C-alpha cells in the first residue's frame, strides 16, 4: 500500500464536480464546473476527448446533472434541458502505438511476464506478452533525453537515467 497517487490527470481549468468510470475500457469521464467534460484513457493517462458546453444557462450558468450512457457511449448533461454528447469512437479505441522516438532499451521482466521498453523522449511502455498489447504507458520519465534503463536486482523497480542526471 502506498500513500502516493498512481497518476495525475491534469487538464481541467476549474474544479471537477463529477467523475464516471468505464471499467471494461479503462476510461474515466470527468466533468468540471466550467461546463467542460474530458474523456481519459487511464492506462495511458492521457485525455482522449474534450467536450465544451458553450450554452448559457440562467441563473447559475452551470450544468446541474451528469450521467454516462454506456450502451450508447455518450455523456448526458442537463442544465435547463438534457443534452447527449457522443464520445468519439476513435477515442473509445485509444491508439496503442508505443514509441515515437528511438527505443533505447527493451527489458523482459520475469516477475510480471512483461516487456518494458523505453525511448529517448522518456516514454516507457509496458507490454503484455500473452497478446502483445500495450498494458501501460507513461511519459516524461526525464526532463531531457533518456539514455538507459534497467531493473533492480529483485526486478520490482525500473531504474532510468538520462542527460538530465
């Protein structure tokens, strides 16, 4: 157990008032008080779609209700009347491309039966060997070019190094 978060989904400019989790697709929808909704891929920890409601609603100019219609893959909002927002189909099938920069290492982890690859941009990808899918990815492991990586002796921690020390 750890006191630290697994990740932070940054992108809203106002307080988040509602969140919905789509378990099968590992998606999160967050809605903020400034009438902005975001669709997040939790595996990649990135925003896939942003919805802005530009309507003006009196007297408070805010959305008062949110719901997620899983069957139709849409977000439902309401202020003075209900409104359906379709989620982009391509966003629902988040891209599984791994690296855009040259890969500096690919390491097999015997503890988890996974391959971990890293590239010069600091992107690290964890691959599931059973089906070749991307299990997890995180960005910006370094503020500069990542140069090497290795597992600790137990194979539980990934150690990286870069031009930033």
